[in-house]
C-alpha cells in the first residue's frame, strides 16, 4: 500500500471543490482546500502536498501570480483548472511553471490521468532520465537520435527530431508553442508559431497513419501540443 496522495486545491467555486473532494476521496487522496490565492500559497507551504490543483480566476490574486510565487520555492506539480476561453491565461500559466491544465468542465477520469502523469514526472525528477519513449508502435530513442514506427526508421530532419524528442520527454503534458520554440530554436524565435506549425505538419505526415486525425501528437488548439502516452 502506498501513502495517500496529498492534494491542495486552490479554487473559489465551492461546487467545484465539492466535486473534487467527492471524486478524489475514493482514490486514496487527502484533500486540503482554500478559496483564495494568498492563503492557498500558505497552505501549500504548510502541507507540502504531492500536487496542487489551481484555479486561475481567484478573488484576491490571480492564479498566474500563485504559480509564479510557488515556483520561487517549490517544484510541486501544479495543474491548472481553467474555464473555457482563457487560452492566453493557460499559456501564461504553463509558461510560468504550471505542469498542465484542465478545461472546465472536466471528467474525473481525465483529472486522475493528468494527476498520474504529473506525479510520474515529479517522481522522475528530470524527465530526461528515460533513454527511450515508446507508445503505440512509436519509439523515440533519445541516445541514438532515432525514431521508429512499427520497427521502421522514420527519417526526420534534425529540427523535427528535436521537436518529437521534446514532446516525448514530456509525454502526457501539454507543451506551449513558446516552450517548444524556445527548446528547439532558442528564445529569439518565441513568436515563430507558423514555423512550428509547418514542422508539426511535416512530422505528422511521417509518423501519423492519418495526419488529419493524429494518434501520437495532439494539437491543443491555441496553446500547444501534447504527445499522448500509453
Ligand atoms: Ca474561479
């Protein structure tokens, strides 16, 4: 038996807190909650949780500010719970150091899946530790700089390989356009989302059986991309 997961929820909507509490309780989770940002930050410091679920629209300080403040002293995984139509906020939160986001309304299954991914990443420390990534016939070998699909080598350009590798190292997590552009091209290219889209299109032609309905790399509209993990 493993220890229960300690979760801090910072969310001002009581019905959502109630929903989270009742859905997560059977998952062997201990639950602490706050309705505002400042006391929420203090609660994280007191409880040292395994994961933080954070709303962006809080009555006192912005959720974005909460992420920034937490990142000054803790690497605890933070999952944003966001209302629809706040893409810019979600991007800013991910770039500020949040690990993932869920758009309301979300299902319990989806939430648990994201929590598991976030916990796996935090336990691994640096996600680069795995020498290879494998999912549904797609293998990314980081050491040999090689991608295979059902055993056959996929011929990627160096840039395409870097993109696939970055997504695979963070499989299950959404990576923002800015994150990918910074990681692959460098900070001077943060605005080159069109270039990114062109390369992603080319990658999909090479690895996706049906490029218009991708099964490996999902588009998070307006935000970025996510490599799906098995
Ligand atoms: Ca709110």
